[in-house]
C-alpha cells in the first residue's frame, strides 16, 4: 500500500509540476480514481487472505461451510479495508470544508486544484497517519513563514502549494518506522 500511495502522489506531483494547464482536471481525476484503484487492490488482498485461510488446516474452519462469511468479512473489513475507509471519509470532509471555506473567502487561501491535492494527500497517507500529516503540515508551514520573515523582515502570505505532496510522500515513506511508535499503535484501528 505504501508503494501504491507513493506512486499516486508522485504522479500527482508530476502533473502539478509539468502539466500546469492540466493540473486542476488531473488532480480531480487522480483524487476520484485513487479510491477505485485502492478498492481493486484491497479486493485482491482480501482474496489472497481468503486463499491463505482456505489452504490452512487450522484457518479453514473460519470459512464456510464451517462458519458463515460474516467472520471473514468482519476480519477483512477491520484489518484491510477500515484504515482506507476512515481516511477516505476524512479526505471527503477535508475536501468539503476547504471548498466551502475557500468559496466563502473568494478563493483567497487555496487554488482550485490545491483542495483536491490536499484531500488526495490525506487519503493516501492513510489512517492514522493523516492526523500526523495535518500537524506536520502546519508546523512546516509555520517554520517556512518564520524563516522567510527572518530573511526578508516582511510578513508575506505565501502559498503552500508545492509542499503538500512532498510532505505526504516523506511521511508515507517513513511509515515502516512510524508503525513502531506507541502513539501510532494507539491511534490505529
């Protein structure tokens, strides 16, 4: 899942950097197609889990005809699907909140495509990493503005447009190391 997330984020970054005229449409397409891509991959993982259980003498008793599919569906739903369902729901919340805030303030805070990029990053970093992603982005943006203020001695309002995806890629790449942290274990479903 980490590799798939990083690939989708890097494709979005490439669209953002090199296909500027296509970035609004491209970010929307990538945002709405990423749950479909993940669903296909999660279905494949669920199928592999079924094959694994059916081939073992011990775990085949967790499948029909010994027991109903309910246990398997619950297991697959909580172990494989739930982190991405939670992060997708939160990504939709972020999308709607940022859209209405931006619309209310006449698009003063974000570019149109930036809202989709932020929501895509929230979805692709997954649960519970999206919580850390939001905090990390706020800290980096604060430090970014602080350094610019110290250099220029002026208060500048700067866009974080090109930082959303690199922060998400970095955090996603660090996921294997972050999984051992106690806080990560506590927040995991």
